[in-house]
């Protein structure tokens, strides 16, 4: 079974979300997603200041097997991107839950309630 931290929320499109103390959210891809993709070789992140809607395409990860679009789990403004992951995409394979991709200033905190908890995400992977 995949490693699924209980303190995160999950999107059905395999992104994880961590609510930070300042009310912003940190976003990355799940361990399941990086396992399915294989060794990542390229990461393209959204531009700072970009306004996103929930479920909007916003980034791309490419592996030796496939390219995959990433979707914003919530609406808001991109306030930080992890340049280290752009330079070293393998960081995501090494530790998917520490290799965050971008931070968003939430437009509507209630959207977090629409995301899955670890148990519900695990169940979605079984179906």
C-alpha cells in the first residue's frame, strides 16, 4: 500500500494538498502518481501570480514513460514554485510528500472540504 500521510488532503487526479499555518496550501503529486509515472525527467510548474480554478490544468510532469498534466486541487493564486524540483525532478521520486511543486493562496477555503482524506483516497485507488 502506498504511503498516505493523514495530515494531507488528496485530489482524485493524484495531487496532495497540505494546509499551511498561514492559510496557504502546498501542492505536490502523490506517491501513487510518481510510482505510476516512473522516473521523472522534467517538471513544468505554473507561473507565479497565475490565478487558477480548482481542477484547472496548471503543470506538467514527464517521466521516461509518459507526460502527465497536473491539475490545481483548489482555486487561488500561485505564490511560490519549487525551483529545486524543476532542476532535479527525481526529488519527487525520492520523496513525493516532501518534494512539493507549488503553493497557492486559497480563494475559498471551503474547497478543501471537497478533497479526499487519506482513507477515501486509498479507497479510490482500489477501484
